[in-house]
């Protein structure tokens, strides 16, 4: 998608489709809708006036109203897109609204469109406090770009309906406003491209995206954006004594991959800034199971095909690293991806086996389907040995997180209040939803083993996501750490007006904001 930013009067924009946002100004719960256009353009207001007054369009989020040949405008069509109640207006509504415009255009064969930057004629200052120009511009571009891909990538008769060009059109405002809009616009493009990169990786089938291929794709991405990158396999994993990662990997013909991405801020941060210098070094660790059969504790066939998405945590961290390279925060960041295929085989690890993790801890395997925590155990410990002072990991770790939180919120666990506070502050910008669950030491009994230091699953199924978090906690020690369980949210089977079904790319935006919190 060729995305441009224009400062000009809306009436003069020549485009097959001009989209403009509308909100509902009604206040009370049962109050009658008062749909109002978010534009200061009299021409646009005039063109839509009759339809807006007819009362059919209520400006609910994702609702659309199409006008052909709007009078007084050079645009061929005017699309009014509802954002919902004005009272609750947030960047996330703008993101979804922009996405709705793009996904409205695609099936109708409209390949070029313009979206009007929302203007505030009708809104009070109170509402606008929540909507600074920069975050509005960023959310708008993100929403539009995220709405473009469809994931029918392997259909031979696939029709490419992607948007060719998008113009974001803002009124010719004063210089400082223009600067804010430009900044948000440029950040939005970076973030959306990164998230779409993540989604394209998660969408790949397991026979295409093996750990080796994942390593190759990450290497190519790192070369493109200027990140350091090393991809290791079996020999190095054995040399590092990563017994937990190897236990999972050993049952597959496909060799595992240990991928390290490095970002150094400009201005000579270098090694001197690492351990001991007091400067944070952030470690982004991702679960990269390219296919999870469950291993010897094999999963049932129903829905197993979805387990190609079991590298979505890795995908999120890879996408975040891509955006970090382009947004250049002033903090060192190291990405560690532990990738393997979890297969049953004559060489596969078994329930009852005891393996030794890189940290030296011994683990009794109760269930080979609890493999994510094993690969992350070594990934988290390894990140610490590389000098990381703060850790964050993302993983499609437990089915139980979907049972607990549904498909809307992902799970958030942590041992550090400051890290959580930074993460939660970022959610206001990212618009992603994470709900914190406990992982206090009183849950530790769950993973006590009779034969080894710990076991890889709990005594009962209750609180399964917490048990998994407790297992990870064993490997982070005192290091501030956040664990994101995205198993319920990394894939959406439901088509949204603003987003195609399939991989969501959850985590990229929030991890990015968290990193920015240490060196924005
Ligand atoms: N990759 C799965 C988690 C998962 C399950 C994601 C269902 C999406 C839907 C993970 O490796 C797994 O299998 N976890 C087990 C843990 C159990 C054996 C303690 C689970 O959640 O059932
Ligand atoms: Zn599993
Ligand atoms: Zn898994």
C-alpha cells in the first residue's frame, strides 16, 4: 500500500472514495443517536447532510454509509464511517474506523482511497485531550494498513484486492500541528508494517515455516532494517546445555533454531553500556514452536491444524524488533527466539523423563504438550546471560488463558510492579488488551516434583495459565519480568469490519510501547 499524507482542503481531493469519520454525540445509555461528522469541511458536511439527517445511520463503531457522486466534492464516493459514542472516543476507535474504510473498499474493487483526518468542530476540549493529533494520526495509519492483508495466501485463484494507494488528508493546519501529524503518520507506518510482518509469519503453515526457515526470514529482516542477528541450531544449543529446549526439539526431523537479534541505540551505547553500567538492557523472548502436535502426550485431532500458530509469541517479538530498529529508542534491546517443532517420534522426549535446563534446574516432564514453558525456560535464562536486565516474553502458552479471559484480553503476569506499570501505561497507546493474573509464590507448590527440582505441569488443571507462569518464574530469578500469554488472542476466526480473520499480531504494539518506556 502506497500511503501518503496530504495537507489540503477535502473538497478538492480527487479520489475514487473519500472516507470521513462520524461519532454519536448522544450522552445517556438509551438516548437517541446524534450522528455527527468529524470534519470542519462545509463541503463534506453539505454533501452528507440529507442522509445524516434521515436517521438510518447511527454512527456506531464499524457502521458505514456510502454516497455516490457527492455534490460539491471531487471525490467519486463519500464513505461515512461510524466510530461509536463520542464520549468514549479513543485512538482505538480511530484505528478501527480507518480499518473499516479499507475493508469496505476492498471487496468493492476500490483500490485507491483517501481518509479524512478527524477534525474537532463538534467536540469539546475534554474529548480532544484523549485524542492528541500525533496518536490520532498514528492510530489512523495503523488501522488502515492492518486492515489491508487477507490471509488466503495459498489460494491459486486468489484475487489480489489489496489497496494500491491511501491518502490521509488533513486540513492545512499550523506548522506544529502538521509536525505532530507527520510524526504519528510515520510511526504508524512503521508499527503497522511490523505487525503485518508478524501476522504473515504466523499465517504460514508448519511445513513452510520450519524453525530453520523462521531463522532465515528473521535473518533477512534483520539485514533489511539494520539489526544484528545470529541464528544457531543443534550444536550451539547442546554446547549451551539448553536441555529444556533440546528436549522439545529432539523428536523432530527439523532442527531447532535459537535466534538472537540485537539492537544498539545510536550514539555508541556499545558494550560499555551493558551489565554493571546501570543502563537497562531489555530482553524480548519468544516461544517459536512452528508446530505443536503435543509430542508423545499427543493432542486430539480436532483443531490441531491451528497449532501452526504456536510461534505467535516469537512472531510478536520479531515484529517488535523490526519496529524498534526503525523507531530507534535509546535503550539496548536483545531478542531471543527459541524455535522448535514438537513431534512424537522414536527420539522424542517422554513423560517421566528428567531434563536439565541451561540454568542447571532439573525438570520432570509430566506432559510433553507443555513444551512452550520448556523452550522459554532456556530462552529466558539465556537472555540473562547475554546481559538483559529486564525481560519480557510472549507465548501461546496455555489453552487455559482462553478459558479464563476469552478472546478479548490476553494474559499478563509479572514479578515486578514497575515493569507492569510501564507496560500498562503503553496499553493506552497500543489499544491492545492485557489482563493481569497472579503469579505469587503461594502457587509454587503446584509444580513441585518428587524426583526433580520442578515438574512441567501442575497437579491439577485449575489455574493452568498461572501454573505455566510459575514455571517460567523459576528461570527469571530476581530479574524484572513480564510474561504475556497470547494463546487466546493471537488468532481470530471471526471476521471484523476492520480486520481480516486469521493472525492478529497481538503483542507487537504493546511490547514496542514497553520498550519505549525505557528509552523513548
Ligand atoms: N500451544 C499450546 C497452548 C494452546 C492450547 C494454545 C490451545 C491455543 C489453544 C501449549 O503448548 C499447550 O499445549 N499447553 C497445554 C498445557 C497443558 C498440557 C498443561 C494446554 O494448554 O493444554
Ligand atoms: Zn503444547
Ligand atoms: Zn505449544
